[in-house]
C-alpha cells in the first residue's frame, strides 16, 4: 500500500560517499530512505540529517523495511564498495523489489560487472544504472559530478533529483545521461585515469620548482595560488596551494615534507591503462602516472638503489654550478604543466571515443567535458575550452589539432622543452611531462622512424610492409640482398 509518507528515493551504503549524497538529496527537498549493512551508520546518518537542518531522511535497519518505505517505481542508489558487496546488497534487496524498480550503482565499478548486473536485473523486470560519482566527500554533500549510464528510463525516473543534487556550473548541472550499458562506469574510470595524470604532472611541477629552482614550501604555495588565478585554475591546483601551507604539528616545518613518498591507489588508473592497451590507444601520460605510483611504492628499494648508485659514482649535485632564474623557471613550468595536461586529456578523450565506437555508446565528448567542469576532482577552467573544441568539431581527431589548442601548444613548446630538458639534464624524473612531450612530438610529425621498424619486422618475420609510393603489401629478402650488396660494395668505413 502506498502513502504520502513514502520516500521519493532510497540509498543503501552509508560510508563517506553514501551518507553525504543522501544528505545532499534530502537537502534538495527529496525525502530519502537510507539503509546500511552495519546499522549504526543508519542511525548516524539520521542524526546528521537532524543536526544539519531537519533534513527528510528516514533510516531503516532491515532491507525489507527500507525497500517498502520507497515510492514506486522505486529508485535505489547503492554506494557500497565495488565488487561482491554490490552483489550482496542487491541480493538483500531483491526479494522486496518489484518490476519497474531501478537500481543505481554509484560506486567505482568495473563496467562489465555493471553490464552483467543489468542483464540480471532485466530478468527480474528491474532497470539498472551504473553511475560514476566524483567529488569525494565534499562533492557528494554539496554537489558532485554525476555520470549515469545504462537504462535510460531508470535515469528519467530520477533525473529531477540528480539535476538538483549535482554541482551547478554556468552552463547547467554536472550530470547527463552518458550512454547505455556500462558507459557511466567507463567514463568515471577514464575520469580517474585523467585525474592520475593531472596529479602526477602537478607533482612533477613541484619537484622541478623545489629541486631545480630551490623554492621553499611557502614560495611553492604562492606559485600554485597564482597559477590558480589563470589558465591552470582547477581544484587540484587549488588544493595543492593549500597543502604547502599546512604546518606539521609534531616537529615543525610543513606537513607535506613529513609524508612518506609512497602513493596509494584503488585500481581505476590501472583499468584505464589496461583499456587503452586493449583498444590500441596511446595514453603515455596516464601510463606514466601509474608507473610512477608503482615505483613510488618501492620505497625501500629506491633508498637502497640511491646508495648503490652513489657508491658507483652517481653525483648527487648535478645542479651544482648552474644558475637558475627562478622567475623564468616558474613561468616555464607553468607552461610545461599546461601543455602536458592538454596531451593527457587528449589521451583520455581518445580512449573514451574508441570505447564508444566499440560499444556503440555514442558518447558526447563535449558534454562529458561540461559535466566535469564542476563537482569532480578534475574540475578546471580549461574543461570549458575542451567542451568548446568538441562543439566546434564533434569528430575532432585529437585535442592537439583543435586550432585553439594547437596555437597554445606551439606557444608553449619552447618553455615545455626547456623544463623537460633541464629535468633530464639534472636528473629530476618527470615521466608525465616527458611522456606528454613525446606524445606531442610523435603525433605532430608527418614521418616517423616506423619505416625502420617495419623493415625489421619484415626482415625477421616476413610481416610485409607498405610503400610510400605504390599501393599493396611487399616483402623483401633483406638478408640475402644485404649480404650481396655488402660483398659487392666497400663499406663507408673501409
Ligand atoms: P567504501 O568503498 O569504503 O565502502 C564502504 C561501504 O560498503 C559501507 O557502507 C559498507 O558497509 C559497505 N559494504 C562492504 Br565494505 N561490504 C559489504 C557487503 N558485503 N555487503 C553490504 N555492504 C557492504 O565506501 P565509500 O568510500 O563511501 O565509497 C563507496 C563507493 O563510491 C565505492 O565504490 C567507491 O569506490 C566510490 N567512490 C568513492 C569516493 C571517495 O572519495 N571515497 C569517490 C568516488 C567514488 P558496512 O558499513 O556495513 O561495512
């Protein structure tokens, strides 16, 4: 029996993300039922709802009570740990759901698991969405970027809620129906891959400023604050400026210097790189950021390697004797960071397009750039420019060749090369910036040394090659001809 007291929507899984998203939805005026396996979190959420303005949140300790408290057709958001917990939560709710109800998994789920669950849900007459949610705790509470994909009707059933709960930017709420199947999860995965790239590039900028420029933490904070007022304006640059200002309460100085240099990860960056490889899409900046995390994890080995190489004669002061113009270095690093970032986004966008073509998702890259303008971790001023680039040309082969970005890359390349050159010379590893620059230099060259690689492949494996001057596929008996030629002609060094 339905009554006016039923909730408009339900949410199961009340850890950081679920609790905050539930309060956000309730604050936007949509009564919400909440449930969590460990029931103390239900009570905690209800108590927060009361403290934060008597928000319309009703807590339930049993799956049955929870499901029956929601208006039909029901929409239930899951925000539990990805993988088995999602299946277990669905199993707990399933006996009480009715045909036409929808499940919306908001976790960082592998897109194929979402597609499997969509098929299973359909066999029970249920609709299913896999919805990327980005923005961390604060985003979930005050406006995340939402990337729902799957069954369109499931989206329509909650569109008014998602539109109100999402971050709001100058050109609308940061939510759009991304596409069918696991498109929402896939887009969120690539968002995270791009996030890895951004974080790595920022860390490299910091390393060059600190290790080559000799900037102090307070100077670095001021640099990032300044950058955040220009073309690099973004959430990650903003929080980076803040990080360098936080003192260490235990032993003085800044906390950032006391943090162990080992980066953690949960897997979405790895999936992005794996997918890029599967789809033959070059994503070297994102791959370099993943590799850097792996290498950072080898702390003990790195400490030992530093010692072995010192004993072997490795100089520690490769910089000594060089005079660095700090002001110029700061300006060069800003440009190198910006240009590297464009290459990284180009890689992510091309991965999305390749997957969209494979799966028939019809992803709208400009619209994805728009919903990333607010709420999410990669939100940045320049996403508006990316959006416009794809609006100008929906079939744009690569961001680098959009006329505006092309001009910017060319303007920045001298500074970019100076930064990478300096880093290489003095031994500061900048894998992300180097990967981006190599990506740019490879993509922009009409002729690459791939002719030689083809010749080698044909030499040892008869893999054949194409010619630049005649159509068709060719094979050459390289070793026979080379032997004959060598025996018939004097070598140049003879
Ligand atoms: P966690 O990923 O830490 O998961 C904790 C939640 O999963 C709790 O509600 C927990 O219930 C529930 N859970 C687990 Br663990 N095993 C369960 C099981 N077998 N059956 C039922 N429930 C189970 O929470 P989170 O950090 O809020 O993230 C939720 C989702 O959102 C994840 O997929 C995450 O990757 C994604 N995400 C997180 C962030 C972020 O910043 N944290 C950002 C964007 C997306 P319990 O209380 O009973 O243990």
